[in-house]
C-alpha cells in the first residue's frame, strides 16, 4: 500500500518493479489528486507556457493498469489503523495492507498575516494550482508573489510571461537565500528585474487588503502593492497529517530509520514528509536515494541497504537563469578559502569554498560549464588543484571531457528524473548511439533541462567517438546538404529561381530529390516574391489545384470569409453551388468558414467561377484564416473591434507561404471565444485600445498556449508586429516546423528581443520583405480561367476509397 501518488511514492514503486516487486506485492496507490504521476518541478514550465500539461506526466493513468497497480486517484487517506493494518479513506473505504509506505510529500507554508481567507489568494504546489493561476492570469493584470525562493521566482516568471505586472516580496535580504549568498542573490535579482518583475527584499508583508477579494498587499511602511491576486510561495512543510492521526512518531517530519522505517515496523516513509537523522529534504535527489534503499530492503535485493543521508547539490534553471549550488554559499571560518568571480552586467556569478583542501561549497550562476568537475569534487572530496582559480576557469584543471570520465557511475546527473551517469553509460552500451536516443531511454535532460550539457558530454564520452550524428537533421531539406541560412545565401548569390536550378547547382551530383521539392518551392517563393520559374511537380497536390484533396480523390472548396464574416448573398450563392454540383457535404469548419466537400477535380474551376468568391486557403502551407469573435460591436464584454482587426489581418496577409500552415485568432476580450490563445498567432483585446499578441499556440495534436510576444497600443501595431513575426518565421523556421515548435526552439525571449526590441537590427528588413510578399499576392483561384498546365484540372484517378457522394 502506498499513500501518496507523487514523485517520491511512485519512484519507490518503480524501484520495486525494477527489482521484481510485481511478483512479490499487489500494489495499491492512494493519491489526493485525480491524476497520474507528474513532475512537480515542471509546473513552473506549464505556468510559463513552455510545456503542456501532458508533457510533464511521468506516468499517466494507463501505466498503472499496465503494471497491475490499483490506483485510487482523487481519494484522500484519513488515517491508518496500525494494529488492524487497515487504511481508512475519506470516502469511507477501508483497505487492508501488509506493508505500507507513506509518501505524502509536503504542503505550502502560510506565513502569519491578515487576509489569507480572501478570494484571489493562491498557492503554487499542484497541477490544479497551476491551472488556477493560468485562469487568473487571463483575466487580471496585477499579481503579487510572496516568497523569493525557487517556487516564488518560478511563479513570478510564469505570470510575467503572461504580461502581468508582478511584484515579488521576499522577507530575507536576498533572493534564494537558502541556496545563494548575498552577492549571488543580488546578481540573480538583477536578472529577475530585467524580466520586468519588481522585487522587494528584506520586507515582510503586514497583511493582505481587500473586502471579500484581495486587492493589495500591505508592507510594514504602509505601502500597499495593488494586486488582483496573490500567490503564497513562502516555503513548504512536511505533510505529516496522516502520520499524526495514525499515532506515528513525528517531529518536523515523519521520523524514519536508515531503512526508511517509521516508528511502526510495517510502515515506511520516503520523500519530503520524512525526517531522517534530524534532516528533512525539499529536493528530488534525496527522494531517489531513499526510494532505492527502500526497494532494496523490501524486495530483499540488498537486505543490508541503508540510507545515510544525501549531500545535496542543486542544479536548476530559475526564470531562465542556470543556477548550480552545492554545500556552503560562502566562507564560515576565517581559514576557509573563498574564490569569487562576479560579472553582474552579464548575470554571471561564480564562487567556490575550500576547507582543508576539500571543496565544501560552490555556486555557479549564469555560467555552469564547470558543473561536472565541481560536482565530482564536492561529492567525493577529490584533491583540488593548487591554483584555486582553475576550479572556475580552464587554467590547468581537468577539461570537460576529463571531468566527465572521472565522474563515478553513481553520480546523479539529472536531478529531475534521478538519472545517474551509470544509467547513461548503460544506455549507450545498450545501443543508444545518439544524444536523443539516450534522453529517450533514460529520461535524462527531460526535466528542467539544466543538465542537458552534462548529459551530452557523458554520452559523447561513453560513445567513444562513435556517436551517431545525423547531419541531415540540420539541413533545410534532405536533398541539399545545407542549413537554411547557408541555403538561402547560396540561392541568393547564384540567383537561383527554380527548384531544378537549386538541385543542379547545390545538390550532390545535381541529383534531384522528390522529398525536397515542396520545401524548396516554398522557400523560393518566399525569397523571390515577384515570382519564380514555376515547376508544378514541386508542389503538393493541394497547392497545385488550390483545394484540399479528400480520401476518395475528390476535393473540398472553402470560399473566403474574412474574419468568419459572410453575407446572405454569399450564403445563397454557396447553397446554389452546392446544389448545382451535388457536393457530398456542406460543413462549417473550425476556422469559421463553409466547406463544400466532394468536388471533382475537373469541376473545381467551374465551382470557383460560379461562387465568384476568392480562395479561403484551407489547404496550403501558408497563412490560412483568422478566427474572430464579435468583439465590441455586439458582445456585452467586448473591449475592442476584434472582427474588423481579424478582417484586416486576413486581407493583408492572405495566402502568404509559410513553413507550415498558419492559423490566427483575434478576440475582443480575454474570455477568448475565438480561441486566440492557442493559435499560431493570437491577438487579445485588453482594454484602453491595447492588444496582446501571442505566438506559438496550438490546439491540434499538440496543445500549447501561445507565448506573449508583446502588448501594443493600437490595431495598426498589431498588423505591423504580426507581419514582422510572419516574415521572421518564414526566414528562420524549418520546413514543416509549426510555430509551436519554432517559438520554443528559439525561446520567446529571443523572439521578443528581435521583433519587439529590434536587438539585431532586423525589424525594418522584415517589414520590408513581408510588404513585398503582400504586394505580390495573387488569388490562386484565378488559375481556374487560365490553368498553368494542361493537366492541372484533368480528372483525378480514384483513390480506392468510397466516394463521399452517393
């Protein structure tokens, strides 16, 4: 029986299964939350929009059934009857057990203050907490986060990415005071403030203010920080409620011995709820160690296994800043050696603390290249170089490769998923010949991501130079061995304006590659908006006939309705055409258009002519549609004219080729009736003439909320910024790379700097080139009266599927 479905409890179960525990135990798991097992560390990434909820699950619900585990998700355990060996749950159930594991984790700590019972006060500990914060972030503008530790910083960063004004209040004198010294804390503060977050350190909150709902946070000097909602992230405490009610020995946590056994011989405990040798832990590395010892003991795999505590080191990415902290943050004795390097402007702070020739502390902030060597030296007490400076810089100390080689197999590389160097080496020995394969096999690097460089170093070392490197991964198309920037430079330099010419000049042996033609055609049309030498076999069938092919070989026709707006006359005409050509189905699309399904290829020009309407772009790798709500004209909540802005966007950028399809949404208020937050580009009216522009959203096979690119003060600025992003995506995006992959690959901060701050001086050029694309727009349905090739609208061969039409 396991009470607790979090990271510690399920890690213990995984360790049991690895040791053959499935044959020894019938496993039942109780969890308060109605979900599978997810990576709590990644909640901040969900809040910031960097990850989806689905991506943070370590074991989804099917995993339990596959391993014959009886999961009681959403069922809270009240108490344990240790003598009857029965668990009583909140639903009134009684479940017997032979051996019980407590893994109840921790709960948020609430500092004493007035107003905690007001509406609008949140914690940030669970998936439901993250969802609540995301919901509030959509409808409110100001937030105060109380607590400047890791959790508070992540909450503040996540909310700031949604465009909120965030104040962070921290009672100690500097941020992350549990892990960092004062100077490192100041450097971190500088980086946090660069994100637009207002930081208040050395300040206790007097109380929360408001009537019914929180309206502000009062500081001791009477200052009130205005807030629409407040996040309490002031620390955690071991969750010992069940243990206390069950009569187990509890001090700060549930007291356990070296075999993780509580004061009752059949009840064990692991994770943040335990106290071992007087120590409690709030990091994942000790959890993994405890789970391993417990599994060794319970399965008999290593009956003498004992847990003797964990020397903790922290590897994190805090609000986008790499942080490594181990041991002491600074010197404690007069004879402690202390080497410091600080470069606040660049956000870099490094130090090491040496005592009696051994490393007893290190802090790396903003530059973590020496992590491997310092971790090894800290964990194993390795002799240090005489020149202490070389601990921080390559001045004769072991280089990265040497450091990796000297790491022992049991050194934990990925804290998030508890992956050691030994498991990475085993994965390589087991046939993983690329970094991607190793990460897939071990889960290393799939948490916060701060360990990826070390994972790559170990993988390269373990492969001994035989690492598989798929060079074509970086090519724009498989048939031409050039990355996109080099390919564009070569095309421009040689003036190549046809796909054949590109193959002839740039492909090995001039050999043409069918899989590369579509991507090259799109690229050439982007580079030469005034026109290229058309080769129709370089287009998908949809782009050749400007309609979407269906399973039976017929096509769908979607007339343009800009912004989803139509007229009675257009509707009558569409109905007449549907009758005349006996279309198989008339369907309203998800993009607020009308789809005529089942049109024969040879009928396409006639259908277009009878409709007398332009193409609705429901088929290409291009700008497609702009979905809108009714905005301020009819909606009681509308803050601005989203309908007209959607029409203007579609009019300006219709049909422009992009690396993959591009869908937009514009809404007149944060209620988001047209789903703008999950579009490639989403625009949201927020009042006072301002609009938020989001990029990189998705709501298909992948679901992702877009990242806030900027808040602008007029519809014209939306048009400009949208065009700039489109052109940036056209020039920098990989072929078939959707924006929900493109934006995270570059990072929203980088995209924002280039497009909003014009950090690279590219903005004017992007604006100019997207204008050229707009100027050269031609409605493709005009080809209905003047086909490009004689066979363009020749009857299509049936595809062997039943026709939609009867």
